């Protein structure tokens, strides 16, 4: 049986942003705040972008930065899994 997914406190999302850079990864094109439920929304023109995440502390996200190509008339979903290193201290 799979272990239940732990509930994530909304304050863990505070101050975090999804960052969108131009295709070369240097010029910041857009950014979106991560909402308290862990979602974000961006509306940008079709093209190729580098997507990254603003980290707080020693967090890490697998697969970022990532290159993403957006096509006109299509919705693109990007799921980002962030390891917040929220380990419980040993008793």
C-alpha cells in the first residue's frame, strides 16, 4: 500500500516564484508567484523559454532549469516537484 501524501503547509509556498527566461537562459521574460495551493499561472507568447524556480534556503527541484516550447493555441502544463528538505528531527 502506498504511503499517504503529506499535506504541505501553505506557508512553504510563500516567496517562491516560477521564472521564465528567453531561449538563451539569460534575459528574464516573466515571473509568476506560486500560490498557497502550490499552483502558478503564466500567459506568455508562443516560443521557446527556459523555466526555473526561485529557491529559498537549500531547496532543490529535479529537472530545472528546463527548456519549454510553447505552441500557439495549445495549453502547456509544467509540473515542478520541489524538495523543501522538510525532514522531521529525530527524537
